[in-house]
C-alpha cells in the first residue's frame, strides 16, 4: 500500500492526453494475457486497452472467467474481450457518423495466425464456437490483426508486473 501511495504522490502531475493525434487515426486496440498467472486458482489474466485517435479511452485488466489450458487460449480470451470492447466503441462512433475499423495489436503469433486462417484443431475445437465472432469480424473487414513484439505491447503492463524502465516507457505512451 505504501508503494502505491508513494507512486501516486510522485506522479500527481501526470495526466491522460485527450484529443486527436495526427500520427494515429481510428481505433487501435492492444491485448495481452498472462497464462495461469493467478497462483491461487491458476486463472489467466487478460488485459486490453483502446486508443482512439491516439488517446487512451478504455482499459481493462482482470482474471479470466474461463480456465485456459494454454497460452494460446489465454491470448484468445484476451483478444475476444478486446474485440467486444472495440465493437462497442465502433457502434458509438457510428452514432457520431464516424467510420473506423479495429486495428488490434497483440504479441502471440500463433493465436493471431489461427484467427486469421480460422484454423480449428482438436485442441481448439472446444473454444472455437465461443470466439467465432472474432473470426467473423476479421472476415467482415471490421477487425485487422497486427503482430507487435511483446516489448512494444503496452497491454503487457495490465497483465503482469514489469521492471521500472519498461513500465515507465509503456506509461509514457499515453500520458502528459
């Protein structure tokens, strides 16, 4: 608790940047998961965030409700959560007569390739139905998956502890 209060005191002058960033257009989602991170019940942790025109507008970090059997499944659950949030934001943008697609960034190549190619195997058959909506969004052109290295995925800070330098670099992505 003392560490949290010390951090809040030292960063009291920082704040989120809101407004259009000319370098970034549309909706960018970042998703990550840490497999079986909770040592009490072995549930994985999902984290995702939304950057709308360069401004951090939504973020989420929570234990997953399903018990993932692999890091692939944990990442798939995180991507599904990010996709659900992203489609809600797209509907909101549509109300304002703004068009966008979801550019989703993640660091698990296997998960992204299986979603892009819609590969269903014996190991993934049990979760294919639940997460088929993500595949439909990809096929419909509303969602585009992009791989980024884990070190560049700032959603990583929502799923696991990090060293101070990495945390500060990710934090500085969206604060003033």
